């Protein structure tokens, strides 16, 4: 186990300025905030444009990523950046919704590819605590997952594999056991905070995932969607078990409105108190096996 802990920051996601006025939405603000977060210890940066996860045609624009990422990499060239993508569904081919990776690779900006190996109903709870009546499903079939894996192989991208529930991890592990995952693979364990999906952010939940990952050698991190990865104690538990941690305004939900920089600073302090260190860009590449 490396003493170094990789810090990922997810800058915005679907968080609006109504939820937190500090969330960066424009390419200019995304770039400026990313650079400060990198200087505070983040070596992986994830952001969304404003299309959202569900788009009628599945298309996400590459241009806003290019504008922000060129500015980031001009200042901090060792940073690992990766985008989001739209949901699949009838008539939406994976080639369409994953397509914005291609111009990002062509521009020399992208070294990490997104792989989402499963489907999940997304939504919130209503005022009574019941699941809100929403028809929102994030769809990724096995065929979609194979396409994403094969494109990461073809393009030499390090896979960022999203795990929203245990079935996602079983699919990812099937690819791993078959030797299909390229070097640089990182497993992203997403726990559900104030949302009715995903395992709850508890130590027993984490231990279930850690048991599934045992013997694979795959690096992994934790995040809490619509919650607080530090406040729940999940960051501490992950650090004790050799994992890594993601923070950011895409994920955070609580009684305060922090900035991304504040969240990175708070995590860096927790890492230091745990006896581990914040991974440098070189250590991050070494942990992930990225040449």
C-alpha cells in the first residue's frame, strides 16, 4: 500500500449556483478553480459542461472542455482530466455519447477515459422522505460498457470506472479478470448520501466493496454523492484501508456552502492527520500505472 493518497476534485456536476453560489460553471471559472485545487493537492480533475446527464440526442460538447482544459494544462501539465457523458437509451449509441472524448484526445488534453459499467435510477427524496416521482434512469448496457473499455484500449486512456452500486463493480471485475482493462484503471466507489441509490456511506458498505476488490490490485477511491465524504467518516475509513478520496461541489451537500478549494484543503488536512501524504502528480501516475 502506498502512503500517498490521490485527491480527485469534481468541480461542478449538476450542482447549480442556487444550491451553492461558489460552483464554477463557465470554462474560465472551471480553469481558475481547478488550478488552485491542483496547487492544494488535487491531481485528478473532473468537470461537467452544462448539458446534463440526460440529453435528447446523447451529445456532449467538446468545446467547453477544450477551452477550460487548455488553460489548466498550460499551467499544470501533469494534471489528469476527464469528462462526463450523457445517458444511453433507445436510439442513443455509445459512439455518440462517448464521442466528445475523441476531440479531447486529438487535442492532447485527455489521458483518462470514462467507463460507466451499469445502469441506475437517479433521483432525490421528496419532502416526505419518499423517492421523488421522476422518470430518470442513467443507462449503460453491457454493450455500452464493452465499447467504452475497447475505446480506452484503442486510445491508450486510463479508465475511470464509476461504481454506483455493487453490480457495476461486478461488471468491472469481469473485464479485469479477462485482462481487458488498460493500465491506469481506477475504481471510483460512489456512495449515496441524501439520495436513494447506491450503498450508504458507512464502514460496512465500504468493507463490502473492499472485499470484492481483494486481490485485484486495482486502486480505488471513495466519494459521497449528495453528502459529505469527510463528515460521514468515509474518507477516514478509506484512508485506513489504503484507498483514495474524491471531494468537490459535484458531490457535496450539507448545511454550508464551501468552495472546491476549501473541500480540497479539508481533505488534505484529514490525509495528513491519518499519517498518509497527499499524492504528487508523479506519485499519482505511479499508483495508477500510467507511463
